[in-house]
């Protein structure tokens, strides 16, 4: 009976690890975005205060322009957004690991399929 109890505790610990990972990840991403916004507002020409019209721009173009102009506040904001967007995807992957550890092969396989679909949707949605 003792090995069963240890197995449940290790699974519970893994669930707690996932929970802590998400909580700290969202907090870190939010802090990173906030840091980028504050830095943007402290620049000589703050874009956030003069923003009037929205023009869609591909992500890679924004990233390339920020690197070329050495726009560190924008790069920090994009990093925070990237972290925030990837957290749910990592949650699905961690849940698949949890299911496989519980010997739930069907649920683990379904979670991996969902993970693959999420990654494919991100890759298909990127405008190059």
C-alpha cells in the first residue's frame, strides 16, 4: 500500500509543479510586459502616448524592425507576450506528461495531439 501512496504524492507534486509554473509564468510575463511599457513611456518619443491609428503588421516584421532600431522596450514587450502565449501550450504538454505518468495512455495521446494542433496553428498563423 505504501508504493501507491508515494505514487499519488508524486503525481500530486507534478500537478502542483504545473500550477506553480503557470502562476509564476503569468506573473513573470506580466512583469516583463509592464517593464517594457514603462520603459517605452520613459523614452523621448513615447509611442504609447502618440498612438492614434492601428495598422496591422506581421510579427516578424515588428521583431525585425525592433532589432534593427535597437528598440529594447519593444523587444521586452514582445518577449513578455511570447511567454504569455506559450504558457497554455506548455500546460498541455505538461498535462500529457502527467497522463502518461498515470498510465492513462489514451488521455496522454489526446493531449499530445492537442499539443501538436496548437503548435501547428501557431506556425500556420505566423505571417512571414
